[in-house]
């Protein structure tokens, strides 16, 4: 049977655009608390903070076709749409690659968070123990389906962005705007290239292609969900990069592994509002758990759709275990960062941008197969 | 006393299922089937809707006995009384009262009996409206009263009169507190409403006391409870459906809602759940709650159980459904977390003050949940979080304490719970004294004995006091229990443990539903909600009903609910002009 024909969307309830956007935002902004600001500065030097803004603008190039595809195929996810437009082989190809991409992102991020926690807060607790606890909670959340995931992410995304704003404001004593000069950083050419390549920091927004199928009114809400997903993510990532860029001079920043955590240590407002880095753990764990939960869910739904399974829930646990095992295979924090930013995200740009654009172009030239056809 | 003994059913008629004769549920004009709308007669009798007597009060009987009760009444009074007395195990069971009388009938004097249960039925009503008219009935009246139906129309002066032609119906009526009149030679029983069990006077609910606002609380009387709600909602749209629940107790429950506002699907769901209960347990509101709630294994309250009529009335006006019984607790569904954190008094004080109190209440919720666990996490794992001076103070106070912080906290919290529980059980006069003295003495003694640190007593006191500020009792109990889990999580992993457990609890909250409505609605999922969801907004801007119960009618009040604009002064002696409604 052709993937997508007959509607293979799982009976998992419905969400509105706020919840859909919240899932994507929670999935995207987790990286802001890890090495992300340092990576931006590496690429853009003093203009590193502009990368999230302009990369978001570049991302519209593939996000817009994705929205059009979802709107024209209500109730279908991107894998199903690919099956209808380009055939089963293309759907399996893209679905598999995207599934592996999600798994990879989940593995590296969980490893990064566990390592950071281990180094900063709980040096005597084994990393594996932290990862297993996180795994259990994220599994439980992912297993509850898209409605629960959406509500939880809405609480979480609002809380996380509020923490970001608070931490940024509380560190205002250390801000120095002179650190933004020269404005173009490494030069217009390199900066422009970084804008294009680093649009992969919004790679998680492609998840809208999966959760968009659950929107209650896809035609009215998909565009809104996409705008808010990208806008809120861009705001959070830019704020992080901007704050870190104003607090640390460029040469120092490239040596700080977790810049936002370091900022929290600089906060000293009065005698009793100081050293908030332990509180940072709460945020870290929150974003880590939510990111992995969303990752497990998206991975399971993607693979279940790819292989025309009737339900996705049995896949959640295997995907979580594979992700956990892959995370344990990564030897250390530095390797996890290299895998995440230099390999997965850099080459993932091709998938993230190429998939919706190519399918949209194809859909303009081909007539979709009829429901139930192609069996 | 009748010489009943060995006279048994010589001529047993073929058993017939006891029909619900006076209008079935689903028929036009009969919303629930419990009230006889067709005849204009209000009944509080057992509706044998299912067509069998399996859902009757005769649970525990053998099949043969059930079949016997499904029979039609006999023309022989002796036969009828024999069967009824056997059913009630009389005369061994002294509750059943059989009042034998002779009445004038069309063909001379006829024997008759009034059957009722002493205590359940009002003796004065029986005397004035049943016995007196019957005994004073002259021959002419008797002549014209050709059957029990005419007797009910012309002689009996009871307010509500009904008929029963099967043993199951008359037995159910007697059990329900009504009086059954059986006449020799007639196979139709007359049921007169005389139910009026003793109940206490209307007093304020101690659990939901308010400084301002009405002080009336529900009592142990179904009719009284319904009346209290009806007094606040004087509208013909307010509907009370009566249902009988439970295989053995066959308790009376009422579903109340405002027709036109309530979502019919919600009413159907409530009705379906209640009528599907087949339990043999003694059916009270709390037991029914356990049997019909969405998540039976979760202690999270998914029904708002309140003792205040004003609270029920206000929620009915928002499209909720109330379940009333003969207990001082009325359940309202669906209910959200935001409703559980509201107190009736919020609407009797200024909205700014109410908002302030709400913030305090939410802070209390967080304190109950996290004060002790954060103390354990910080003292055990995250010393760097606290300012140095405070760290030294804590370290100095804990220097002589031989136990780890987690054990200290658990012991103190357990002691606090012990005092609270003991304070509830012991007599009222010394209860509060024991609570205060116990807390002070145990706390002071524990500090002096260096079993706990002084700062811990402060933390536990804050946590314990905060739990009293939660307006919903069940939510308060849940928070107190969860507090211990938080302490253990903090002791095991510090802040990461607390975070993980919090995420898990949040996920549970996102899953929970109250009669199909997510408990975080209308915030998550984001539905339209009024300005009193989290804080209390001005009453006049709450134009629309919240979407929590998905009401049929959205508008709660016109756009200009206030006759004057906020800040607009009114000249003395002049009534402000009426504004056009938009």
C-alpha cells in the first residue's frame, strides 16, 4: 500500500497550533543551554549573535513549502505526503534518513546534558544513572501521545524562555556592547555562508512535518504554528547568543564549554540572589527530558509511518533504548559536540532543507495518487 | 397482628418483569425517567427502568425470591402482606410497621393496611394525609371510590401519590420511606410520599467556612439539598434527574444541570456512568465518586466535592453538572486544577484582594510541595546555592544533629502528619489544643534533644501551614503525600531528582481528565476562559462562560454588565441612563 494513501495517521488525538508550536520550540531551544552560543561565536565571531536571526530567515525557504504541503494534505504528515507525491521508495528513503537524524540528535543531546550535569552538579553520580532516569521519564511522556506532549511542552517552552529572559536580564551588569564590534565578524562572505549552513540549528522545526498532521484545523493553523515555531525559537536562540556575546569577549568564549551556565554563576544581585548555577540544573534536566521525549515520539511516528505500521507506540521504547545506547557510545562531551554540530547538523541541512523543497516542487508537477491506490 | 404463617403462594402467577410504568427515560418530556412528568406527579420512588429487578434494592436475594417479587400484587390482602412481610423478614425485623384499618368501600367495610418503615416516614404526614382521610371516609365516598386510583384522587390528601402493581414496586417504595396502602380485593397498591427522615439543621460547612458570603451548607437530606440549590437558581431551566444507584443500597442520587446551558453530551456521560454502577457497596457520594471517576488509581480529585450550595449554583450556571445525594457533599463535574484552587470567598471580596489571596494560595501549593525537598536537596547536594552566611547558620544548627537531612525531614514531616491526624480524631474541645501544644512541644523537644535542627522546624512549619491554605481537601492530601515522594527524590538525586519527579507529575496532570475534560483546561489545551482562571478579574468583564464544560450558551452577561463605566461618577439623585445592550 502506498504510504499515506488511506490516511495512516495514528488515532492520537488532536492539538491546536499553540501546542504544535510548543512541541517544536521545546525541541529546538534545548541546545541554547549547552554549547550552542559558543558554536555561534566560532562561526560568526563578534557577529555570532546574528546567525540565529538570519538563519531563521533562510529557513523560511524550506519552511514555507513545508507549510504549503501540510495545508494541501490535511491530516497527513510529511512522510505520508512524500509517499503520495513521490512514491513509496522516496518515502522510505526520506523517512529512514529523518529517523536516523532524530535518533542522532537525541543521542548527542542526551549525552551532552548528562556529561554537563555530571561535571557541574553531580560529579559522584555516574552519567549512565542520570541518563537512565531521564530516559524513563522521557519514555513515559512520549508514550502518552501528542496531546500530552503538546501540553507539557507548552508549559515547558514558556518556562524555559522565561528563564532565558530572566537570566539574561540578571546578567546585565556584565554586558558590554563593545564586544559586538566589528559588526560583520569574520567578514560578509563567511558570515553569509554561516547563515546558510547554520540554518540547521532550526532542523528540529522540520518536526512540524510530523506533528502538523495532528492539528485540529490544518488549513488555518499550520501557518500559524510554523510562524510561532520559528519565531519563538529564533527569539530564544538569538537572546542566548546575544547575552553570551555581550558578557564574554570572543577569545574567552571559545574556551567556555557551557556559556549560559557560566553566566548564571556571574549573577550577583544583592547578598541573597547569587550563584544560581545549581538552579540551572532544573532547567537543563527539563529541556533535556522534553527534547528526548519529543525526539522519541517523532522518531517512532516517522518510522511507523515509513513502514506503514498500524501503531507507533511499540517503537518508542526501542528508539529510546537505541538512542540511549548510541549516547553511551559517544566517549566524551567534546565528541558529542563535534558529532552534533559539525556532522549531524551540518550535513543534516541537506535533509532539512532538501526534503520539503523537493517534495513541494514534485507536487507541483505530479498528480497525487488517489486514496488506496498503488497497492 | 395478622396471623401470617404458612400461607404461601398457592396460586402463583407467571412472573413478569417489573416495568417502569410511569414514563421511561428517553421518552419525550421525560428527561431522566425519575420524575413523572406525564402525570404531573413528582415521585421519589424506585424506577425499575431496566425491566428486571436486578437493579432493585433486593441485591443479595436468590433468583426465586427475585422472581417472587417480580410478581403482580394479589387480590388477596393476606397474600400480599404475607409476601411483603417475608421480604422484610418481619416480624423478626421490627422496622416494618403494618397499620391495619377498615375502610368504607363500595360494597361495605373493607380491610386495608398501611405499610411503612418507622423513622424513614413522617408519622404526622401518615396520620394527617393517609389514615385520617381513610378512617373518616363515609359510605358515599367509598361507593364512588371504585378502585385505588379513585381513592387516590378523592380521598387521600397526600401531596404526591403513585401506584404500584408489583411486589417489587411496593417493597421499593417502603424501603424508600413511602407509605403503601393495600386494600383487600384490589391488586393495585397506592404509594403516598411520606419520606421524611430526620436530619440536622442547616449549618455552615466547617471545611469551607467563609468570612463573607452565605453560610449555609448541605445537609443529610436529598430534597433539602436540591432545594438549597434551587433557591439560588430560580429558573425553570434547572433540571433535577433522579437516579437510583447500587444493587443493595439503591441510594437516591440527583443529577442537576441547567438545560440550555449544559452540554447534553456531558449530561449523557454523567447519567451513563451513574446508571452503569452495579456495585453492592453502600452507595454514598464518596463511593460513587470512586466508581465513576476517570482515573480510579490516581488520588488526584477529578470531581469537585463541595458542601456549599452557592458554589454548586455558580458552577451550574457555567454549564457544569452537579450530583446530589442525601449527604452533605455535592459533586460537580467536570473540574479543573484551577477550580480546585478557587475558594467560594474569592467572589465575595474585591477582585484585587481575591487575586492577592489566589497568589498566596499558589505559593502555598508550591511551598507544600517543595519547601522540605528543596531544603534536603540544598543541604545535601547544592551548598553553593545558598549565601555563605546562611550556609554557616545552617551548618552550625546541624552540627549536633546525628541524622542525615533527609531522615530529619521525613521524621519531622511524619510527626506533623501524626499531630494533624490525631487532632482530627480526638474530641473537638481538646483537639486544637493538642495540635498547637503537640507541635510546639515536639518541635522544641526535638531541637533541644538535637534530633532535628532549629531551621528544619521552620521549614516543616512553613510546609505544613501551607498545606492548610489549599482550598480543596483532597488536593491538599495529595500534595502532602507527594511531598514525601519529593523529599525522597531530593535525598536520592538532589535537584535533578526533584526536577524529574516534577516533570513526571506535570505529565500526569496533562494526562488527567475529569469526565473527558483535561484538568489543565482551559489553559492547556487553550480554550476560551474567563478572567478568573488563575487570578480574579473584574466580574463585569467576564462576559463569556469558560469553555471548560463546553456550554451550549456562551454569553454569561451583556457587554455592559455595569450600569456605569468604571470611574464614571453618578450625580446624586439621578439614576444613570440605561445603556443599550450590544
